[in-house]
C-alpha cells in the first residue's frame, strides 16, 4: 500500500463528508465513524469496496474511481482525526462487558478484547478495526452481516465464525458496549 498524506486526504475527503462527517465522525448511526480508525484497516476496506470483496451500493461507486494514492491519503487523514465518543446503554453494559472482555465459553465466542484491545483501539498492524466509540447500530449491523454471511471480507472467516455463535442479545449488548468504550 502507498504511504498516505493526511493533508492531501483532507482535500480528497469532501465527498466522504456527506456521510462520514468532515472529520470522520458521522452523525448517522447507520454509517461508521472513520475518525481514529487505523489507516491499514481503512485502506483494506476501501480496496475491498473497490474490488467487490465488500459490497455496499453506496460505497462501491464511491471507492471505484479512487487510486491507490487516494486510498492511502484518505486513510491517513481519517486515521489522524479524533473519534467523538458515544455512550453505552446502561442496561446493556454488564452483558456487553462480559462478552467483550471474557467472551462466552459455553458457546465458543471468544473475547473481543483479544483482537480489538482493552480500550477498543484495535490492532492496526493486523488490520483489526478500532471499535472504541463506534456507533452501536453500525456495529450491530456489521455483526449481523457477518453472522448471515452478507459480509465476508474478514480473514479466514474469523468474524463470520464469531458472529455466527453470538445471540441477538449478545450482539446488541457488545455493540452498545463498544460505543461507550474508551
């Protein structure tokens, strides 16, 4: 992947701002916050939208004309921004924290903390996304997409296998928990 220039990415991000906000903090919970996300993860997702490995009727045509340098610049810009934190639903915190920190041994769901870290910062080198502050609705939608197989751009079916073992209540709780995690 090309090295990104955050300044050039800011200039190129005008079209992204309509959905993701000018600084990568979308206000619509259906669309992800890009602010503070690891650049390698952002580059992978844009490449996957462009190459058809990840499908979305809105994102595919947005990613299609991007050059490798455009992708790198956008990733550098959004990764340099600060995510605006959300809050977890207090009624879901206990279950969400239990799954995030300890998984569910009975059903084989591993702890989210193993890949996404104690504060939800992710693992940029492994291209595991930051979840800290992400919209709960977006996280829930993505977990359900992995569970159903509608989203399949995860390495070695990792997220499809995990989400496939999660109950609807666990998905809802962990999605809420990461919205307030920091």
